[in-house]
């Protein structure tokens, strides 16, 4: 198998047979179940019953998915007792974003649990699709493609559940703006980006000004970083009646610096979901590229704000 140094499979041992492939996928599934069961117990110990139920359900769904994989292996007459290199298990739920979500149990909600599940499934899909694209053995390639399609179906369902969880948990200012329909032209997309950036910049300015006396040096740096990222939005857009109405809406559910930072985090996450949703559904290649690039701008700030929230909880 020819692999780029930057490939998801760059340091992985080669898949040598269909049985080996199915064994790896089953091991990833079992690892996912253990992870969900552990977090379900953590949520129960913290009396976060709603999120615990989500993780219990995710573990149940993964068991059903594993049964489907076993059926595929049986139909292919593939042996599924191959020895699995530990490097494959490290790929499950890997990545900075997944770790940051999972390592902050005090910030866990049903939405975040489903978001974590989507990240996990997307990475397994990435592994399988990369295997299919680079595999010279025809049988292994066909099975990798079939398994990748199964993961893609799981991702679609999880994304739908995540959107529902987001709406039931809290409707963000971005969602209230009614921007869900994917734009057909780059010009329209850029207008939407301007609206989203205005919301985020307004919220950031409001947090900084309202809780100025409580800000630590580190928190100020976090907020200044967000403003630097979105300095292409003129302050004039975040003043007057528009800003006043946004501030009023923002202030309704934020009675502390911690709550305000959580709101800012939700808006950034909502923006990422919005733009990646555009990338998945629009028919314009220009919009796809712009949506993916714009979403990437938010990822670093999401990580930084989540770290700051962890410090504020004393964890």
C-alpha cells in the first residue's frame, strides 16, 4: 500500500486479508463501546442522567453495528480472530478535539456526547475510505468500501440526533438567525459568514465588557484572540440597535463569566456545524471549499475556550 506521510494510515501496519480488516473494525467497535460505557458511568456519578442515557444508547447502537459487521464477515467467509496491533485502537476517538471534549466531563451535555460520537465515526470512516482508496487487493478494497458506507450511514443518523439535541438543549443566536438552508453561490455564503462573524464578535465584546472586573489575564487573552480572528468584521456592525438587541438576548441566560464563556463556546460550535453542514449539502464546489476553510478558523478557538472553562471549574 502506498501511503503519504500525512495519511491517516501512514504509521499503521498493512491490512493483509479481509479477515484482518473485519477484525480491525470489530476491535474499533469494541473500543468505542468501552469508551461510551465508561463515560456513561461518569455521567451517572455526576447525576448527569440525560447525558448518561445518551452514552448508554450509543453503546447499545455500537453493539448493533458490531453485529452487522459480524454478519458481513460471515457472508464473506472471513476469519475474524486476527491479532490486532494496538496502533489501530489508538485511532479510535483520537484527535485533539475528541480528547478535549472527553476530558471535560463537567461540560458534558447530550449535544457534546453526540458530537463526540460523530467525531469517532468520522475518523473510522476516514480509515476505511483511505484503505479502500489505497488497497491493491480487490477483495479487501470491496469490503472496506462496504464498511465505509455502513459508517457513513451511522454518521448521518448521529448528525441528525446531534442537531435535535442542540435545538432541545439551547438554541444559539446563529441558529435563531435562520441560516440553515445551504447557499447556492459564494456571494451568498460570504454574506452568511458576515452575519455569523458579527454574532460571535458581538458576544465576545459583550463578555469582555460586562465581566471586565472578573477577567484574568488568561481569559482576556482568550477573548482578544477571538476578536483578532474576527477583526475583518468592523465594530460598526456590532453597534447601535443591532448590537443592543444581541446583547439583550445574550444577557438573558448568562449571569456569570462562566455561563457567558459557555455561550460563546456554543456559538462557535454551532458555527462549525453550520458550515460543515453547508459543505455536505451544497451543490457549489466554491461554497464547499469556503465552508470547510471557514469552519477551520473556529476549531482552535473552540479548544482554547474549552481549556479556559476547565480552569474556571478548578479541574
